[in-house]
């Protein structure tokens, strides 16, 4: 990206509402880069309370961010699924922002951003779902007698599967909420979610209801490169926590999530308490085993850039660093095929680190691509008819078909 583009991005950001002060860096100045999360060393005592310099790490309830939650049952062959979603319905013809989180995260990753969207655009709706095997969405295999086995079904997080899951969630939410038709939709996806919503947009199954789509901090080239070091990262992060507050604190201290409010609402959905913990001192473990998702990593991101550029609808790419663009997207950006916004001060979780700025960008993006923004020029025939009407009004002669169906001279009233 050129220096001119960087300057333009910074000038745009300076006009946005201010974010809450970022979490202070550690004493040695470590902070998360735009391409990976820094993992603090064991000597930094992650779970020690640092002398009252930080606020409380107690969790926040989802109900402070969304109007309601839905459990959507679904049966696929011998699988019993219950999709879990958070919903704030649109009002007065407002759009529906449909959010899809990244791998290992949950629908509450967009909680703080959802509140900010509603502040700016009060009639907007938000639908944020937990992907299968994430958050509170469950998948079990039914036995022959109709009862569900206690063991989870075999993991299936292929792109096609996640695509169909999202479409089911959207349509089933429409049924549960009693909407006669779907609202106009803006798809928003972070990381893995960006690959999913792009695939949905490319296949066009939402038809004209899809206005636009936004991808947050994922690009095919850099994503494929990052997969090489993913296993190393997973091996260095804690596998267990003594409590929910300690899990929240790890995310903020490691700067995985830089906004404490967002961490307090999103992190609790990532962990669960083992009934019979292997380590009684640390009974809280990850809901999603990211290491087990390895077989699907390449499937998620191969061809992402091409699909992003080719799918119909307005296109927005939000990145945490200017080093993310691959060649295909750089060319597309220079050709003006999509809107690019860079948040140089954010980490990978853009929507959590800077929810206010992210919300403002998403609302502006919707307004540029909404139906009210599309003003077509009048047809030539309409312009001629309007001019003739004005001329007739000036002479007192009504224009139109004469009485009796004749095509002769006009008749005065």
C-alpha cells in the first residue's frame, strides 16, 4: 500500500468517534502485532492482580448487548443440532447486520460492536450466531432409539457446512421472529467468518436481499501464511484457567482482546467448567479445541480473494495492518472494486478492540449501499412528459387523450 493510501486511511480514522483508552502495555513494551497474538511469558504472572491498576474482570451478561437469544433446533440425517443465536430485531424497515465470528470465538465477539451500531443507526437489527461446536451451539449424534448420544458428533467445520449453517440460521430466525420477508442484509464476518460470509455472497443464495458484505481482518495470502505458525501459537497459550475472571484477564493482559468491556462479555462464552476437572485447580477449559480444526484450515481460505472480488454486492475490507493485502486484492483495490479501511491501532479482533469505530464504518458502508442511496436518473420519456405537463399548465390546456378517443386537436376546458 502506498504512503498516500496510508495517509488517507489515517485521516479517515481521525474523524471517527474516540475509543476507550487502550489497555496499557506491559512494562517491557510488548504489544500484539497485526499478524499474530503475543503470548506473554510465564514470568509475567498472568493471573496476579496488578495492584489495582486494572478494572474488575467480572463477566457481563449477553442481555446488556442483545434483545434476545434463540435456540433453533435442526436435524440433519442422524445429527441433532441446536443453533444458538443472539438477536436484536430491526425496526421501521432497518437493515439486518448478520455477523459470523472467527474460529474459536463466539457470537458475543460482536456484542460491543452491536450496541454501537444501534446507537448510530437505531432501526438496525443484529443477528450474531454461534457456529457449530462454538459457544452454545451443540451437535450430537442420535442413536437408533432416538436418544442423543452423550458424545459429540464428528467435527465438521468445512466451508460448505458452515455456509449452509449460516443460511439455515438466517431463514429460521425469520420464521421464529415472524418476519414476512427478510430485511435487507449486510453480512459481516471476522477471520474464518469472513471466509464464510464471502462464500455465501459468492453463491448468491440470499438473492436481492443481500446488499453488501464486510470482511474483517482476513486475507487469503496472509491467512495461508499464518497457518504455518498456528500450531506453535496454540501450544503456547494456556489450556486451562482457574476461573472465568482469570480467563478474561489472560485475554486482556496478552492483548488478544484490547477492549476490556468486550472481553468481559465475549470470553465467558469461550470457556466451560469441567464437571470432573483433570486439574481441580484449573477447571475452566476451551469450548472449542482449535487444534482439532486443523484439517479444515486450508479449505477455509483457498480462493478467498477471488470470491471476495467476484461476489455481487458492496464490498468492504477492514484490516488491522497495511501488510495484509495480497497481490490480487492490491490490484482490486487500485481498480476501486471494494472499500478498504485500515485500523493500525487494532489487533486481530478489530470489532472487539475498536467497536465504536468499527460500527461507524459498517453503518456508513450500509448507507452507501442501501436502497435509499441508489438514485437512478429519470427516464427520457418521463422527463419529456414532465416538461409537457409544465408547458400545458402555463397555457391552461390539459394535456392527454381528447374526449371521444380522437387524436385530433386538443380541447380547451
